[in-house]
């Protein structure tokens, strides 16, 4: 399962968003988990993906170190188990809405094995302020690809590419 695409959705007055159909179809296999993400967004996982993530956090942090406790408190403590309703919506709890600053217009981003949910204005600002970091990351990817090509292994293994393309949907898709 690959979660990809960028979608514009609307947070309704009760704190619900309708997940885009493409993502909803991939997530409809059971419970989903929502927690605070990095960079003032939310992270949404399938139960299976969440269990792997939580296990990683548990095994790589130490409850007796301040940093380890903060990592657990940020990701594991606020986790909420959610259901997708018959209209394809999820109810985002107030504490998580506050963390992400979700107002009305939101962006949902597939990130291969999880989904990010952003307030639209925060996401646009994040993209502007992270441009230099993005460019530096491209340089690292380019160096890794060059190294693979030089070693002769480029193309012999599954190599992740950019998947998804532009999947911007109308704000009303899946809202009813």
C-alpha cells in the first residue's frame, strides 16, 4: 500500500474532514491512528503502520532520558484511535486540531506509509521556510543516485521515485 497525493479538504464545524476517496479506500481496512506530527501537522496511520512506528519509538527511546520521554510524550501520548464514518470522514479531536492549528482549509498529503494533515496556511508557510532544506536534500538524493549508478546497482533494485503526481481535488469531494 502506497499513500500518495496532495489533496485540499475542508474541516467542518464539528471538527471532521472527509478523507479523499483514493486514500480512504486504502485506509478502510480497519482502525486508524492519529497523533501529533513533526512541523505542526498531524500524522495518520493504519493500525499496522502505527504498531510498527510505535515499536520503533519504544525501542529507540529511553523513558529515563528527558529526550526519550519527550519523544514518547509527543507521538505516543496524544495518539487517538479513530474510525472512518460512512461518509468517509474522521473526527479530529480538539487537542490535535489545536496542535496543527487546523482552521477551515486543510491539506492532506500521502507520505507512502502515513498521511500528514496540515492547516493550509501553515503548510504554505512551511514550504516557503523550508526551501533551502529541500534543496540540500535534493543534493543528498542526487549524490546517492550517482553513487548507485557508479556501483552498477542503479536499476537492479527497486528504487523509490516520486509517486502520486498532482491529486488536488475539489473541496466538496467525499463530503457527503
